[in-house]
C-alpha cells in the first residue's frame, strides 16, 4: 500500500517582477539546480519530473513543459504537467508525492513556475468566454466582496488585514529569495497605502512575480540514505468544488474545510492549533489569513482574526503563519503553492535560515485556487511517524 | 502493487464542429451518464477524479474549472487536472488507486479543437524563443517527419495511404468515429481546406494517392481530421473491479516518457520515448493495439517503436485518423483497447497516447484479461 515519501531537497529562484536575465527554461533550471544541490543528488538520479504552472496564457506558451523537457533533464523519463489553477503548486507537490507513495518511483523532481513578465496575467484573466461569468479584470476585484463578507460576518476590526500585510512583508525581509523585502513595514504604513479594491489596499496585495520553486522527493530508502535532514510527508489532501452554485460559501468554502478535515485525520492530528508548529498558508490578499485560519480549523468561524490581532501568527507567536513572507511577499503564481509546501518542509528540516521558526517539527503547506474552489495541502514533519 | 483495471469507457461522438462550449460540459454530461449507467456507479462512488484538457485549445485561462460543473462537484470531490491528454489524467488516477487513497477513480479528457485554427494553435507548443515565432504549424512539422522517413526508405506514400484506408474501413463499426469509409470526407485541418476533400468515397489506394497534397508529402487522408470530443474511463481496484465488470481490463503496464523538444536534435523517424515506454510496459505482448497516431506515417513509426508484429490488430476503432479530439483522443485509445478485453475480443490489449509535436511524448497502457 502507501509508501513513505519525504522531501530531500528544495530550491527556489530569486523572485522579481521581471527576470529578464533568464528564459523560462533558465528560470526553472535555477530552481531545479538548487533543489538537486540541496538534496546532494544529480539529475541522473531523478526517475521522473512533474511540472506545474498556472494558465498557459500567463506566458503565451502552450504546454511549456514540452519545451522544458531538455532543461529539466526529463528527456527519456516520464514527465507530468499539472494545472489546478492557483492551487497548482500544491497539487504539483502532491502528484510528485503520489508517484513515490504509489511505489512507482524512488526519486522525483517537482518544478513549478510562473514568468509573468513574458505575458500579461491581467489580460489572460480578463478574456471572457461565452456563457461564463467574467472575472472582472483580475483576482482582487473577484475576492474583495468575499473579504467584505468576512468582515461583516466576523465583526473583525478594519486593521486586521493591514497587520497581516505588515507581518508578511517584514517576514519577507528575512527571506533572501523574497520579491518584496520590507523590514520596516508597519500596520500604519499599510493603512496609508492606496485603496485598490475596498477593503484591499495596495500594500495588502500580492506582487506579480517571476519565479520558480523545485522540490526533490524520495522514498524511504532515498530519505534514509540522505546525509541531509529530510521532511517526511505525513499526509496530503485535495478537494474541489464548483466556482459558483446556490449556497456557495466564499468566506468559508466547504472544499477547503473538507480538505483540512481529511488532512488532519490522515496525519493523526487531533488539535491543529496545538500540533502545528508552522504554517505556510496561501494568502494573496491580507484578509485571507484570518479567513483560512478558520477554514483550516485553527480557529472557530469568526474568530481567526483574534489570532492575528494577538500576534500569534507572528514568527515568534504560537502559530507562525508565513514566516517566509508568503504570497504577499512573492507571487510567481504557478509556483506560489509549491513555495508554501517547500517552505513548510524547510521549517521542519531546520533550513529556513533567518525565518526559521524555533523548534518547528510539524508544519502545514496550503494552497488554493480558482474561485476559492481548489484546495491542496500537506503536512510535513521531521520524523516519519 | 494493487491490481487496477479499466471497468468502464464512454466517448462523445467525434464532431467536426460541436455546438458545445469550450469548457466541455455539454460533451461530458452525456458520457458521464452513459458510463455510470453501464457500470451501475454514481458520482458518489468515485473516490478520485482527474481530467485532461488545454486552456489554449479553449482560448481562455482555467477552462477545466468550468468542466467540474459536469461532475456536480458538491459535496466537494477529490479531484485534479493535467494540462495533457486525458490519458495522463488516467495515469494520475491509477497512481491514486495504487496509494490506497481511492478505490474507484474516473479520468476524463475533452477538447473543442474546432474553436480555433488547430494547426496554428499547436505551433505555440514549440520553443517560445527560437521556434514558435516562425509559426511552424503542426501539419508542416509532421510533413517534415514523413518526408524524412520517405527519403530514408522507411516508408512510402503508398504505405501511408494503406494505413488511412485500413483505418477508415475499421471505423465503419465505430459509431463515435468522425470519418467513415464510404461517407463524405471531412476537413483535415481548417475550414479553408475543406474544399480540397469534398464529396467522394474511398474505393482504392490509387484514388487516395491521386488526391492533392495538404503539406507535401501529406495528403488529407494522412492527417487526422480536426474533431471535437470527450472521453471518460473508470478504474477500479481489485475486488471492486471484479464486482463491477465481468471481464475487467487489468493494467499490467502503464508507462510514459518524453523526448527532446529540439526537432533538429532528434531522429524524427523514430520515437525513442514510445519505444522506452512500450518496452517497460510490455507492449510486444499485445494482440490488439489502439495507437494514437494523428498522421498515417506516425502509425508506422509507433508500430516499430512498440515492436508490434504484423499479427497485431492495430486500431480496430479506426484510430485517431477517424477522429482526433485533442486531449480526449489518447484516453479514448485506452478506453477502446480496454473495450476489446471487456467484450472478450482480446486477452491482451494496448492503448497508446501521444502529445507534442512529431510524437515527442508517448504513453503506453497494457491491459489483459484474467
């Protein structure tokens, strides 16, 4: 039955608005080379490659994994291409893990990327096909009403979003790869920035980034043979629901809650609040931190903002969220989910450097996509069980 | 390793111009009904769903997102998507059963190829910096491949026409096929060229060879017709498969590989990735093979790469030459091959899928009766 799987190595690029110094292949290779070096493996030791990215229109290349086969050392090997909207980075990690858990392969390279400077994501999202609701020019306009609904339902004070943004940008300053590194960011500064989509301000919004993330996964034998610390994958979970339907709860989507419940159960976690030492949660707009804390079961509905307000989600708090700076500091869309998964692994491997959460042994990686309808998550730990 | 079998298959009729939207729902809902009715399953029995489709084919971002409306995905489902032919979605579904996370899994693929100019759209699969800006279209690249084989004496235009004639004859018994022998031929690559293949029936090889080139040395019959469609395959583990199907098609080998993207760096007259996948999957044991060859000469390449001798019944459905709905056709090959076992016509069958220009990526699924 299910074989054990572990993260052996992690790599990511320096995330920037425009990485004009590299091609798409060069960007992916930069992350892959770092992951292989981190795992102390060569590309020849990789059995299969899994590539993930968000819509192909974001670069203007149809199925770019075909062209990337050479750069990723996949020629002659199996190559899979995953696309599950914004959750794709997480799904990429999960598909790569399942190749090992299924007993098919021993070492797998997962690579996820986005090179937004090659095309225009806002344009790609704004194409309105017949018989479909328009996204209304980008994600901010789509999600702002959900956030307003959250604020109304929870009674959260108006500065919570700004607190999240200031924390994540300060955390980003501790992460050498982050796109935005703003060590002196404060709640007041965020509140003073321009309102884009009420209540989302400029500084509460993720940047548009070029970037890639790569993870090397291995089976138990490969993990035990590693001379590096590894992160054992304790559980994975994915759930999907339609974009819109009568009764859809955009603030607390059932797919996310179901995915989390399945995840905790599979990992044997009775109290996520007590048993998770660090969480990397997909927060593209600041207010999604309290919203997802509730959806994931870290807090009761309507209470997530209290954790943020009390400072519990700071890197020194009892439940550090996005110690890496998160999506608010770097958002290469297709890679953002895998970055969450990779950063959670880095925490339990003790490799997070300046943004290391002290004593982190069990961590959550989380991603979501589409209209709050695709969810992927995993739990990693420093021991196999 | 858990035993996994194909226990159900359905496909939408291949159409030159489907009235369906590009999100696939209108093509998927009827075939979900069909496969559930045949297996006695409902959506609640499916432990894992996986789809294959392309945003570029649909001309929009996130085309697969609307497709989950065909499932009725509430309560939420465990689901994933590959930006590949549905055959690779089936591979991911197979993995999920092997991990023990699902007992029954459903894979589907859909594509409305007619929504754009397919041969030009597929040019965007090429190296975006050095090759795609030249817009070498998919038919022209296949023509280069065919030309290389002719010039090195590996096949002739007559060999290619024979493949077309046999495929059309086989398609007579396949109600889903777009092109059937004796019926009017359909457009190959775009509406503009439909006039090149107007009324007419296929009486003999010479008649095919007398027709004009589309992209020399390819004639219309050498090219898969542009088609819209969808396909669905259900997998089940061990005992569940036996309960649900009298004669499950047990998967004994499921492998895929990719070759270099550099057209100038590979020998286009061979398909090393198909050979490697076939070798690992045990392809040469097959009695029946459904090969996803969108061009006649590619069937010749694949037969050699997969080491299929002359006794192997190739493409009893008519194959992709009689209907090549992008992102569903490979999955339909596996479903068609499995049906040969389920219906008792074969003991070992092979389904193949390809992706990318000139057979760059290949998948082989070998199934057998027990």
